[in-house]
C-alpha cells in the first residue's frame, strides 16, 4: 500500500503536466494589427518564446492585417508550427495575404462578424501580381501549412492561385477570400466570436489571466530602427560622419557619430536575422578601401571605386532577406526600396554637404569655435617652415593633383601644383614658398 502511495505521489504531477495544465494560469495575447515585416516577425518570435519559457497555457493572436513580406511571414509561420503549446487566432476584421497564412498556421481560427480571410496572392508595391516563382512558393507553403493543421490544402492554394477552380467554392479567374460563414462551412473557422475573451471560455481557461505582451524598451528601440525611414537617417549620419572624418582627420566626433550610427543600423537587422556576418564585413572592407585610397594611394583609382561599391552593397544587403546572394524569393520591389534608400541617403548627404555646409560655416555658432584671423605677410607675419626654397629643384614624392608631397635636398614638403597634374618622380621647381605649403611647377 505504501508503494502505491509513493507511485501516486510521483506520477500525479507528471500526468498533470502532460495534460497541459499551466503552472502560472495565464494566456498570452499577441496583437498583429499592422503590416507583416521584420518588426512583426520579431514581435511574434519574442512572444512565442516567452509563452513557452514561462509556462503559459496557450497563446491568442488578435489579427487585423492586409499582409506583408513573404519571407517574414514564412519565418513567423515556422515559429507557429514549431510551438508545443496551443495557439488560437482571432481575426478581428481581416487576415489577408500573409495574414491568412499565419491564421492557417494556428491550431484554431475564430472570426469576428464581418471579417474575412484569404486573398494570399503575392503582389508587388503597385498591387500587381508578382512573378510566378513567388506565387509558386506561396502556394506550396499555404498547402503544407493547411495539411499540417488538418485543413483542406486545395482551399489554401486557391487563396493564392486565381487559375485554380474548386467547384462552387472558387470559380476560375478569382482569388479565394472567405467570409465568416463560408470559413465556418469549409473548415477554415471554428466559431464566430465577438471578442477575444470568449476564446478563454471555449478552451476552459475561464480562471486564467489574459496577459498582453508588452515589449521592453530595448526591443522597442530595435523595432524602431528596423523602420526604413529611420534606417535612412542613420545612413546619412554614417556617410556624413565618414566624409567629415576623412576631410579633417583627428577631429574624432564625426567618426564617433558614424560608428554609433553604424551600430544602431546593423545591430537591429543582425538580431532579427537579416544581416549576415559577411554583409557587415563587406561594409567594413569598403570603408578600409576608401581610407586606403585617400591616405595611402593619392588620387582616385580602383581602390576608391571598389570601396564605394562594397560600402553601398553592404548597407543594401543587410536590409534584404537574401541567402548568400540568392534573391529567388526576394521581391524586386524590396531590392529597389533597399537600394533606393541607400542611394537616396547618399544623394541627400551630397546635397546637404554642398548647400548646408556653407550655412554651417557662416553660422554664428561655428564662428565661435573657428579661427577666422589670418596672419598676412603684409602685417609682418612670416612662415619659418619653408624659407629660401624658391628656385630650388626636386622631385615629386607623390602624385600632385594638385596637392601632394615633394622631396627637395632629402627633405619632404607639402606642395601644390599650379593646377596641372604632376606624376610621382617628375622633376619639379619651387616657384613660391609662402606659407607652410610650397607652390611648384613641373620642369
């Protein structure tokens, strides 16, 4: 008798755990009420991780979306299918396109009166149907998701393919979209409900607390920096900081601003699985090549061109869900948006440098920290650096276009040509030694 009591004592808790009773008596509510993108993907991933790690009884997703990016939706679908606790979706108004895919990936679908589900054709930014390779991918994941959850895969496929005819359900030439009653009839909705709380009663969670996921401030910051508009501003700071640092080496502040902006730009995409190590490395290599071109190889040659290409490529690729430069499932419009964001930031930066730089230099604030007094020779000021060098001859130590260095009697001097290019090792003659920089001509 004692042995039986011990068995009951040890095995009852195990049985209770396997029956799915929650330890904390809570159900987690996730709200997806915007476009499906990298931000909503990270939001869902964090919510499902929290629900599983903290022992929630289940998850309810309140859905109201027109859809979004296919790649992000597929990642979200995979996370839903891999979860071990029940997930129910409440479609409040609409679950269109990627929203339909996510709804089908849930264990149960509940819909509010007047709501819709379907219309999962992949479209571009203008609303036109994307090429068939995207439609084929969407059809396949819609079918497999429906099969996994015990729903008719042909109906899921008809939500993507307008050429698929399903008796009276979906005539040829139209993409399938269900109303609530139609979804109930064909197994794509369990019940018509008025609010989320009714799901608790249906699943025996009347005594459970419904807790809405609230992201902490670091996650909200990451979500903010995933916004393309904010990314564009960070790009301006990165490119502007690098430019000013190259113009005034040693100042420090422009470089610091560029580094901070680069961290804020790359880290959110890296944490969200978009930025790969090689893409970040490509950006760093580009910066190194530009620095080498400016300080080691005077002029503007292949290193500078490659540096610009690597820098722009690195900044663009981190925004795209490519697989080692495989863009099969990356819509063309996303490539254009990412590249356009980077190039427009470069263009805006150039415009600001030309038109805004003059205003900054002439502003009162800048004059307070800048030296405007000139030490003119007429007032008695002389330069002790380059004296009695007029007429002396030497060789160009670097290329002068027009600035560079020359060597005279074994000493290096900063020099400027009269405008014509002077190649390395060309013979030169000093024609003026006023100030710290010599003025020379080619002999």
